[in-house]
C-alpha cells in the first residue's frame, strides 16, 4: 500500500487527508484557526497557529498507518492571504493579512490610471487591495527597518518554508499569479510591478511549476523519513484540476467562504477582460493552463453570518426547511457587499444591504434571500465569462460545503440555465493537489482524475418563465447600490 497526504490550508481552518494508492480518502482530520478581526474590520490569521495546526493534524492522521508507505504530499492553500517573515529567525513580523481584508486600499488608491492599467495588462488582475502585493506593501510600510533577510509570501510559501526547515523558499505559478507581482507572459516576478509596490524582488520566493519538487519534509520529525512535497496549487486551481478542467471551456465554481469561478481558456493568454481576472490555472507536465476567474467575496460566508451574527439559524442544516417556508411572492434580495463586491462589479466602496423588503418579509424570506445571493453572484460571473469567451456553458462543476444544500444547487442551475455537476466529495481542492502530487511521484496514473465522481442537477423548465425577470431585478438592485 502506498499513501499520499493532502494538506488543504483554507480561510477557516486546515484539513489533512490521507489517500490510498487507488486515490480513495481513507482518513480526514481538520482543525479551525482564529479569525482575528479588529475594530476596523481588518482580518488577520496567526501564521504560527496555522503551521502548528498542520503539524498536529499530520501527527493525528498518521496514527495507525504504516508511515514508511507515505510517499509524497501536496499542499493547497487560501491564495491572496499574505505575510512577511524573517528568514533568519523563521518568525513572522506581523500576522498574515487575509485575502478578505481591504486595509491596503489606501495604497492601491494612490496609483494613477496609467499604473492601474499597467498592472491589469501585465498580471491579468484588476488593481485591488484584495491581492497580495498591496498587502505585502502595507506590512513593509509598518516596519522601521527592512532587513535583507525578509521574505514575502503567501500561505503556501510559508508552509513549505517551515516544513523544509528554511531550505525551500518557493511558490507555485498559480499562487504567484494571484499576487499582482508576476508577469503572466514570462511567468516570473516583474521588476516594474515590484518597483510600483516598492517590494524588493529579493524578498520574493522562487516561482516553480505546480507539479515541481518543492522540497523534503518529515513534518518536524513526525514521519520516520523525509518525503517530497511534490505539488502546490492555490485552492481554486486545484479544484478545477480535480474536475478534469484541462480543456478550454471547462468551468467550475467552488463554494467556500468566498467563491472562485474559474474557466480554462487554453495554453496562451488571448484575452484580458476588464471585469474578470486572468490567472494561471496550473503548470504541470510542462504545460501552462490559463484561466478566466471571477471571485465572489461572500458566498458560504453569508450562511455563517446568518447563523453567528444575525441568529436566524443555529445550523446551516436548518436552511433547507426554513427556505421552503418562504412566501414565494416576497421580492427581497441580499446584496452581500460585506467587504465590497467582487467580480464582475469590482466595487470595494459599497456595503451590504437587504433590499426590496415588504411587510410580508420575515425570517424565512430573509434566509431565502441570503441563500439566493450566493447563486446570483456566481451567475453574474458565469454570464460575464460566457460573453467574453464566446463559449457555450452547458454544465458547471461545483464543490464545497454549501453544495450540499439542494435548494441552492437547484436555484443555481435554474439561474444559469445549465447542468450543475456536484462533486460527491467536498474536498475537491485537496483531492486535486493530492492527485497531482501522486502523479508527479508515480503513485497514480494520469487517469486518477476519473475518480472524482459527481451527481447532476438540471434546470427546471418551469423556472424559465421567471428566470429573466429575476435576473433583471437582481441587476436593478445592484445598480441601485452602486449609484448610492
């Protein structure tokens, strides 16, 4: 028996999964970490807590397993979350700034139109505090001195650095493409971009293909011998890989804290649309796959908000029955701009609001509007992709915890007028990177990707009578918010 470890370090916590040589999940453990939110709404994570959680989970998952048969490990991660650490001490100089946090807005607002255009042209990303570069710059500006041994990295770089005891300071091309510092064409750090954000290239990790050998680790002595870290990918990219998204036109939506909607556009950059991002999906077996992407800031997080902040539900499992009780005549919409609106609107200056409420709006109706807001946002991104790519979208692969909600999946299918292929495992991102590591280390054949099975939800013909009216109302409500 041979095993592959998969590490999924995400916004809310960390999962470690153990896969056997047939690609099946044989064990899974997880642990959450603190969401550090201050009075300004800044969101941070403690990098040391995250690393220690990884070690504790690996220690837990290998119990009862022949540890000499664990052949390799793959790491997938929350992407734009940024931190700076000292390479001599290995300690962070500040808590990591989470991708949701817009504290660096003052930095990006200081750039002129020409500079913003240059950023978009070179990186495929709209200038925004959402991405890592501005977050690095913010941390560096808080420091009195900038020693030569500083390291600026995303969570993948931090984990690899710690797991290899400082031997490997690297990132993969998918994560690098989301920093706003990598040139999409050259796949290297761009000097002009580094100068714009005032970040020394010496602070940045080496960029490698996603299926590279990233270093050796024994997880601080937990394993009896070192194993290779043989794949690293951003979480959304790993999910598209798991969904066999290597063909142009393949599209997936991950329902997590936020949502990433991603479409493969081939092996060359042929378009840089204004209202969508272009990134590297992954680079493996010598081939670089590019993607269109739109990010929704709050998707699954609205369910958490409904539970923890508003108190309308005590568990996400209640939503199905509660939404079924909603008055079908209610026209309430939630515009979930808790940290602005992401693609395809890109407005970080608007705030969240329920709109369209009437006297018949109650608990069930608010819950329904909250759940439907996820589908409306994702549909807006998919519609933009369809317009830009001129490719028909007949089916969408989806994964993530909220996909267990039958109402949400049916409503999503109805809105997009496309079949929804729902992964039968929630852990598509971890599975994708584990499979890539296994392929790179000759544990798995490339056909292993056929193991990720799905079940399908199709549009209801009766919904088509109201589909366009509902979409028009959503866009009207969005327009109202943007004009305030």
